[in-house]
């Protein structure tokens, strides 16, 4: 069982996300107040805290949200998840994985510094199937795999 280490949002696309203490996830929308929320398949982005730790070894000052990730997940191997997998988050939220990885933005500062970026390989994107309130520490379970 994994858990939410941090929640990050940004009001504008193309900016670093800032850590927040609580969030509301709306079905078929995403995180209220996040620029990437909307009626599309990449409503919420997820990244493993353990992967971020590896980059932090090269960039110690790296802050949460630097990869434009919404949810930082601990103690769950996100690389084993596939498109269609549903995650039960906290008491009521259900996310469905819709995409694995994405093309890195031109001028990605992390890529320029390290020569690599983990988001294109390890970032996951999901849509909100069932919403609710979310806070760091909430548990994450693999809910089911849809056909």
C-alpha cells in the first residue's frame, strides 16, 4: 500500500507547482485550482517520491512540484501500473491511469542540469473517476483494472 507524500498545484500551465496541504478532486475534472484540470485524459499527474529522490541526489535544492507533478506517491511501484488501472486514494477517491509518460517540455531545467528527466518515462497521468477531499498521508491501493 502506498501513500500520498505531497499534493502540488499551479494556477498557470508552464509554471512550477506549489505544495498545498489539502485538495479537492472533482470527477472528470481533476484538482480544483490546478491549471491542468479539465475535461481531458491528463487531469492529475503522479510521480514516485523515490524517483524524485534520485534526481535530488544531483540537484539537492529540488523542490516538490518541480516536475509539474500533482501527487507525489511513496511506497508504491508506479512503474508496474498500466493504462486502465484504477487507484483507490484515501476514503473515497478513485483515479484511473490514462497515460504513462509524456514528452518533456522544451527548455526543461531538470533535463538541462542532469541530462535526463524522469517525467517522460515515469510520470503517470490519470482522470478522476470518483472525487473527494485529499491530504498528504492518504493511502493508495490498486482498486481494479478495467477492461
